[in-house]
C-alpha cells in the first residue's frame, strides 16, 4: 500500500468517526452516498467478493446473511461470500473486494467500522468491515446482523440514513437495505 492510499484510508476512518460524533438530522434524504465513493462497474452487473474471517463462534452465518440481504435480484449488484483463490507454486492467493473481520478492538466508540481504499479519490478498489467484539460479542444475532449489514453498506459506498427501516439507519435495528438504498447504489455504481 503506498502512502497516498494510506492517507486516504486514514482520512476516511477519521472522517467517518467524526461524522458519527457530529451527525445532524437532515431534512431530506436525496442521497445517502458516502461522499463521492463508488465502485467502478464495467459491465451490466457489479460483482464483488466478500471474504469472511469473523469468528464463527460469535458470528455464525451473520456476515453470510448480511451479504445475502444486499443481493437484490433486479439490482446490478452481486456479492459473493467467498474470495477467488488460486494456488501458485504452493502459495494460495485469495482475491476479494470486501474483507469482513472481527476482533476485540477495545473501547473505541464504534460497534462496526468500514474502511475504504481506492483510486482517483472516489473509486473504491477494496473495502474492509470490522465488527468490534468489545461491544457486540454478547448482543443478540439481530443486532449483529444490523451492524454487519450497515458496514457492508458503507463498503458499497453508502452513508448513514436518518429514517426508515433500512440497516443504514445509525442506531436502528433494520437488517435489510431498502429500495432507497438500492436506488442510490444504482446511481453510484454506473458504468465507466
């Protein structure tokens, strides 16, 4: 990772954390795109691979369910729950677009964290979801699913929402994206 990507990643994490601390209700929700971030799509559909290395004890099938909740049949987004792996000279290399992991990150103030990496200041090339066991390990699966769904939504380029049953509502309990989320994704994952 070069210094530019490191600075962009660090800036996004700080901006996301500060945005959560100083969030203000907006009167309308024309778009919940996260800044100008979006994935580059070259064909009819956007295919992203998700690697799940979360604890199978704490998160049994939570990330798999969150990924399934984002796969909407008529939307051009397709998420796969496993990375594409190849073995070369005895070394296994896995390629993925989104990496979901969990750990005891301590009293950070966040239950879940999304980190975006990209080029040209707005094209996402790789994203990471972190689920903070320090806060949500003992939560019911429905709460864990909300956090996982929301962080994957951030990985896709969406920001928080202020109202609806969507999983993108900060502090909400929704486990699914809604039609507004899909509409915004459709407009930001345009072909290049």
